[in-house]
């Protein structure tokens, strides 16, 4: 089975691509794209990997589902395409960066620039049906992305994992915290963030301080 994904990830994840569950997932996804409106566009399903190779990965941010509105999702968690109105969670992320690092609020919510610096923007589920949040959950994507997290945890060192909200924290329970730096906070969605536990967490400055301590280039957030 041929999976079009960046070469270093293709090699690391090769065993997953040969498993029955992944074959079933591919069949399901192909049928969905053929018969329904599915996001992100098929060529962008593995964008998180294509923009951030395995050797370059030094920060992992975990999301849950792609955005399910027209033109929003681009294969990177929390990210939207240029010219697309920013969702509330992304606005709160940028507000925290503004407060934490003094950076101006950006004009675009496209996070490709983060990914190109070594930030893996990984959703637990990589596809979704238009207007139907969670529609591709429990089809196999979560098992695949668990394998991605385990691969990073087992085979790399000194990676910063940003786990926002209960879902991400539960999914990140397989991370070896003795080898990596794990940052946990409330989810940046308004209902969660406004109740406390998101604003003022300083995850972005903490991540950069850790990377610099380990001799790695900080992220230009």
C-alpha cells in the first residue's frame, strides 16, 4: 500500500501502514472523499508530517479533529489557511503568545511557519466530514497517531510536548516524561480558557527556554 508522506516518517511508520486497521482506514477514507465533502483536501492529509520531518521534530502540539468548515483545515492542528477567519481557540493561542512573548498579533492563522521550524502540529484524527465534527473518529486514525507519538517518545529525546485539554493529556499518557519536556494546560477554546488554566501558562517561553537549554534553536512563535 503506497502512502504519500514525507520520507523519514514513511520509514519510521512503515509497520503501521502494513497493518490491517490501516488498510481498513484507507478504504474508508477513499470512499469518504469519493462520495462526500471531506477536509482537509486529500493532498494535505499528511501536511503535519510533510512540513516537519522526523529528524527536525522538536515540539509536538496535539489537537483532536481538523476544522470542519469550508476552507479552514490545512492538515495542521489549530491552523487555518491564509485569509480564513481565525477560530476562537487559535485567537486565544495568539493572545497567550502576545502576552507571553510580546509578539504582535499575526494577520494570518496559517501555522505552516511553525511546522517548518520543527513543530509537529498533530491532530488525533486527520480527516473530517464537512460540518460534522468527530465524524471520522474511531475509524483508525487515533491508533495511527498514537503510534506516531510513541515513535517520537521512544526514538527521540528532548522533545517538547504541548498537551492542551483533557483529551490531549490522555492521549499523551504514553510519552516518556523522563526523556521529554511535557507542558500541560487547559484547552485554549473560550469555554475552557476563560475558566482559568490557559492564559498565563507561558508555554511558549517555557518551550523555548527548554530548547535553548538543550542546545536547540528556539521557535519563532
